């Protein structure tokens, strides 16, 4: 029953604030990006997400909006500021209710 949009974000004190239940939101953003880019997910979308997860700006308390911005920044660094990849990241996050 994971939500895939911020409109359905679960507010709870259980599960460290719902980290597992709400993980459907960034998971769906990744799916959207990978689908928009096509090909093998690990080639572009996976590369963006992996580098974003390793980014020094990601901390234990980093929220979805901050992580979305980091993936957008990383896509620009890896594939260019005007590249299709960066636009796909922006659209993928928008599909789950997060604006970058």
C-alpha cells in the first residue's frame, strides 16, 4: 500500500516517520524517470540516483524534496544542464508531486 504521490504521504510516528511506507514516492519518481529515458534503467536513471545517493549533501534527515533537487543537480552535472536526462528528472519528480 505504498503511496506514489505526495498527496497520499502517510504521516505516522511508526516506522521512523513512515520511511518504508512512503518510499513508494521516490521509487515511483525513479520509475517515471527511467521510463521517460528508456533503455536500461541503470544506464542513465540509475547512474543519476546512485551518484545522488553518494552526494555529500544527502544526510540521514534529507527529505524527498531535497533529494529531488540533488538528483536534478546530478543529472545536470552528468548529462548537461539542458539535457533530456535533467528534464526527465524534473518531470519524474513532478509526476509524484515534487517540484524541482
